[in-house]
């Protein structure tokens, strides 16, 4: 750990002015999101300026009242407490799909280490982080904003994303990723995030039991479905921005994945669109923010909502969040259990496998509030074209 944090302190030194000017010239050639420079600039490149109707209203954002689901009783096998927890979860998921979990059993030191090592990674110079550069069309690696991917409405953030697998034989996948892409100096970070992902996977399987109970399906149905999950972990780092009212850290979107377990630091910035207005979720270091993603919305045959959310930035302090995106094993077919389909509730979405939706968001469509519906239409159209081709 000391090695990595030495890297951090060296790089947090402010850049000399001449360096800043050189950077501006570079930007003319191709836009680069170098946070060490851009966080001090009084005007921001136009690609980061969002249209007026999507700009955040920094002066007034009411708080979203989300239920605190105490998992203590459920995790120790208390039947009544489990019923109560599942009722709260069900109520939130029918409304907007967001709730908080407390007494979740995840070690507070592990969470604090996971935040600490984010500083170690993101406070390095850009070229060091770029050793893990995310390639176009891929969802893993380091991305400094999405400069190579999109040309407008760019997010004011840097991310490091990597895969986790709960399958037997993959128990070192995260550690191996860090060593492979960043070298031996980062072995310890790999260990911490491996452990963090295992804790998130365990927690999400517990939440899957509560979701099943609340939907009235076999308690272990979704837990078994996600037992061998092949998930995505993402570290979100939002540098300060001198024009926070013009841009967004993460634009409005619904998570295409199944369930997101997010831990935000104390800065605040997460907002959810409920009842036609943006509302903030106040940070609480003892809680994880959990939300339903599009894939679970499809699994629940539309009963549970995947809700639009975004993250705003501020001019004072960097903000960090850790997002674990639960995803099914790649070959699993996303199809709702029979209990959730009847004549009153016919199928809303066609069967699909998660990699198809992932590819759709990476290659064909910028994730937004309509991702699942647009993907469903696209899939049905593809299937229709294939059938026509066979007949011809
Ligand atoms: C499969 C993924 C694509 C995104 C990262 C993971 C899970 C969620 C996706 C994302 C967060 C949805 C909103 C838009 C996005 C582009 C982002 O702002 O980060 C998405 C991720 C991505 O493609 O990088
Ligand atoms: O950082 C946040 O609070 C939200 C991030 C988010 O929505 C995401 O990564 O999908
Ligand atoms: Fe999200």
C-alpha cells in the first residue's frame, strides 16, 4: 500500500502553468480529459456542456425518501424480520427501484480500504492510468470521461471498470486483472477489490432472496439464477469542476445491468428522477444504495422499476462511488419465472442473454431511460429478419 500511495502524493502536485497551456494546445488536436488540469479551469470544453434541459439545478434538489432496509434480522435468519425487509424492498421497487441497506454485514474497513485505494489509482498522472485504458467497444478498463467514444454530453468523470466472476475457478479474476494491466505494484489493490466484489456478490444474493419473497416467487429462484454471476465492478471518480451547473458526472440513465449496489462517499451527488423531478440521495457511509437495473426489470416481467438516475459534480471536492453491477452468467437466459406471467400480466420483453444487451449499450446505443425498450424492439426486429431470411 505504501508504494501506491507514494505514487499518489507525487502526482497530486499542481501542474505548472506552462504545462496547462501545452495541454490546451493538445486539446485542439484531440480532446483529453486530464482531471489534474481541467479541475482548475474556469471554463470547460463545450463537449462537457449539457443541453439546458438536462443541466442540473444546483440550487434546489429535494431529498428522495428511500426506505432503510435493515438486513440484520434477515442475515441472522429471523423469519419476521425477513418478511418486513422484503415488504420494504417490494414497496420501493414498485415505486422507483431505489432503497438503502444497513446492517448489511460488509466489513467497514473493507469499504474504507476500497475508497482509499481509489485515491491511489486516480491521483496518478494520466499516462499511468492509461496503462489500463478501456478500448472502444469494451466495457472494462480505465476511461477518462468518454472522449474517444462520444463527442457531446461528455461526463465529468473518470472510471475504472473490471470483471468479477462468482464461478468456481475464477476466484482471483480481479487480482489477476490488476496485476496484468497495472503490474506488481498494484497487487494489493487487486486483493482489496477482489474481496470487495466477493462481499458485493454475497450481499446481492441475499437481496435476490428478498426480491423473490417480495414478488411471491420461490425464495431461492433469483439467488440460484445469479449464483454464478459474471458481474462488473466500477470505480467512479468525479474530479471537482469549476462549472458544476453546466455539466454532469454521469448523465441520466437506467442501469442496463440487473442490480446495482453503490457505496458513495460523504460528498453527495447521486440523484434519481421520481414524480417528474430530480431528487438527491443523501450519502450515508453505513448504507449501500441498491437499485434495480433493466435486466432485473425484464426478469420481474416489468413488475419492478429500473429508474432514471444521474450524478452531479461540484466545484470543491472530488467525489467517489463504488458501483457493483450484478449480471447473470453469460449463458443464462433472462426470462421471468412462470409465477409472474399470466393473462393479466403477459410477457413484456423477449428472452435475451445479458451479453446481447451489454453489446447493445457498447456498440449501438448510448444508455438512457429507454434502453430496455429500444433493445427489446431491436431484438424482435432482428429475430423477425432472421425468420424471413430462413423462409427465403
Ligand atoms: C455494462 C455497463 C455499461 C456501463 C457500465 C456497465 C454498467 C452500467 C453502464 C452505464 C453506467 C449506464 C449509463 C451510461 C454509461 C455509459 C456511463 O455513464 O457510465 C454506462 C456504462 C458504460 O458503458 O461505460
Ligand atoms: O456515482 C453515482 O452516484 C452514480 C453512478 C452510476 O449511476 C453508475 O455508475 O451507473
Ligand atoms: Fe447508474
